[in-house]
C-alpha cells in the first residue's frame, strides 16, 4: 500500500464504513471494537462527560442503563434547517459535530491500519437528501463541513448508488447496463449506469450515468411500520382517555407516533407532553399501556425496543416463516408474533413507493426492464425477502446480483471513485 491513499467514507443513517484505494487495490477497513467492517452511526454522551462512538457507544449505553444521551439516526437531520444545535451537559453540539465524531473514529482506524496520516476523502450522499433543493444543498454542505472538521483536507462528494456501481464494475469483464439499488437505513437510492472493463479506463464517467432517483424509505421506516402495527397497542394505541372537558377521546396519535421514530422520543421531554402523559396515566382506559410508554421515555428504552423489532424483521425476512418479537427490560416484557405473510402486507405501501421510484427512473431515461442486464442489490435492507421478490418478479431472478454482504459496496466504490473525481 503506497502513501497516495484515498478514503471512501460511507456515512450512513444506521451504520458507517470506510474503505481505502491506493491506485491499485481497494481495501476494507475493520473498525476498532467492531465485529464487522461497519460501525453503528451512534454516539453516547455519558453523564460523566465521556463520549463514545459506534459499538462502544452501545456498550456504554447498556452498561450505564441509559444514564446519558444516546444519539442515533442524525443523518436524517442533515437536511433540516431547524436542527442547528443541542445542549448536552454544559456543551453545545452542532449537527456537524455529531457527524464529525463518527468520521474521526473511522479515520483513526484507517490511519492505524496504514500507518499514514490520511487527508483525502470521498464521502457518499444519497441521490436526494430532500425533494426541496435548498434543503438538499444544506445537507450536502453540512456533510462536507463535517468531513473537513474530522481532519480531511481534500473532500469530494459522490452519489452512493453510483459508488456501489463502481464497486460492482471493479471485477466486471463484459459491458452491462446495470440498475443499482442501494437500500440503507434512511434512504433507498437507484442508479442506472453503463459499466464495463473498458469503461473503467475512461477519466470522465458522466456519460455512463444514465439516471438516478431516490426516496426516503428504507430500513428505519420498515422498522417504524412494524412497531406501529405490532407493538404500539402495548403503549396506548387504540385506548381512550378523558380530556379536561370530560370527553373521552383516543390517545393522541401525535404522541404515540414517536414510537415509529425512536430517536425522536426525547423530543417528548417538554412540559406540555409531560402534562398530557400524566393525564393519560390517570384517565386512560389502558393505564398499563401508558405506564409502559412512560417507562420507555424515562428509562431510555427506545433503542432496545427498536432493536427487538429489527432482529425479528431480519429473521422473518430470510427463511423463517414467523418469529416472535421479544423485548425484555427491568420494567416490562413483551412478546408478539410476526408472520412473513403479514410483514409483506404491512410494508405494502412502502414497497409500492419503492417500486414506483424505480418506474419513475426507467420512464425518465426511456428504458424498460428488458434494457436492464443486471440488477445489483446492495445495502442492509436489500436482504428483505419482500424486496428481493419485488425485483425478481419485475426483472427476473437471473438478473439479480450481489457482492458480499452488501454493507461495504458503497464505501469501496467511493474509494474507487477517486479515479474519476
């Protein structure tokens, strides 16, 4: 490995990864204290002031029983102009600071591996952070600032599914028109490209990119749907309470909706919502459910609750027909059966939107399924059996391809992108 190394940084909603390219070979970097080559995009700020990153952050969160602040899915806020900073302890953190902490950790692991100080990075971004152009630009500028803040002097941007295409192309020996489908935690992104061994030699690949499209539907959204349909009833969904005027009404959906996006549960720590929860505890027709909901908030159980949903989703989506969602804590325990057949029905709306996004892309570039030689599936959520079936039924099983686990394709492709940027 020579000194002219470029880092490919895949900063994801759920997990992040880094890969290296020295002009000849691409290398994946295993992160410290990690079991795999990806690192959870999670931060934990303990009450004592210690900051932990990745799996170590999860370990600290669990060992301290949540005494501190767990920060996750903050990539989702990059396009939100209202989210500027937050106070943790006595220190103010900007959103860019959170992103930078994750990338610094990745950078340190890469430098430990190579023995060199690394200053050049290509960072991935989804096809669209937001449908609003101003918000999309804001997200990209924040991401670039965060990468520079982490110690990289030269920073370039590449669209994530295009990067994944370069990783697929790296060992390709014939020309193909490829649809790359990249399913992450926060977004699902699609690119159609012309790929081949000969095209790899071109300096400018813009003409090979036929089109891109994306939608903010992915793993976190799938988990939120399962949470709402299968577990929300244990926290007050469907119950009623007595208002101040004496009228019986449903427990407010606006309150329980936070269960679908667990990282937003801390937003309920305000006087108005606390007062509402207190009233629910007194007058709700299912007081035990509201008690559980309050325990989730008070004891920071949201992450563990979502983990139980995610584990069940992954199991039922592979070969097992049905599994139990199992959640256990010091405060309450839950068990709920999840069937593969009902999972497909629950996610029907989201899967239809994904399918429509692919249709929009094909229509925009004036292609049909017959014009696509290969469908390259990548990203964690691509392993959902419902997603696999959708693409197999539409394009044919013989066209579906993968490389490895699907978790490193974007990072490796980003590193390879240095040839063209």
